[in-house]
C-alpha cells in the first residue's frame, strides 16, 4: 500500500496473530533475536539428543554442560558484536524449569529417523563465530561432533 511502511505492515500482521491468540512479537534486531533463540536451541536440542531425554532431564542431570554451552553461545554472539543481556541465560533456564518437560523438535527428528537440523542450529552459527575471530568453543564443538555420529 502506498504510504505504509514495511514496519507498519509487519506490526499489523503481528497484531493479527496476537488477536488470533498466536504469540507474536516484532523485533528491530533480527540477528540478536536469532542468537537469543540459538542460546536455548544449541544446549537444549543438542544435549537432549545426545542423552535421549527431555528438557527437564537436561537441567536435572546435565546442567553443567548446558551452562557451559549457554556461555559459549554468548561468547560466539559477542564475537559478532551481538551482546546478549547477561540475565538472558538464567531467564532461559528459569523458563525451561517452569515449562512442562518436552522433547525438542531435533530429538523428535532423531527418534523418527529424520535428519537433524545440524547445519542451521549448530554448524552455521559456529562458522559465523569462527569467521568473526571467536576463540574455540570446545563444548559446542564436542556436542556437534557427537551429534554428527548419531
């Protein structure tokens, strides 16, 4: 529509989703939002697949590994100039503890014999971080290595 900005159209679309009870929000920083999502996906999807467990079991039994991966995602994002709120890590853990335990989609794919989204969730962000000069991310790399053998 003439005279209507792209942002106005996006906000209008988000409003329609919200009115239909579909949670939706608009961001002005897509790169940061992607890394915020990666901060959850990388540890919880990866560890749930390796240990064949739900999200609660990741926190109950593998919290140290999850915390190490949360920190590594934060470091990776920072190497690209994306500074995540330090409280975001704890917020993700707290939200996950409040959720009903469930299996991430990557674990469902693994159990169904479908390919896991290793490129989008693990490899591409890792590559971007290394291209930006990030130091080694050993836990992330180790989890990725194990996932590739599954």
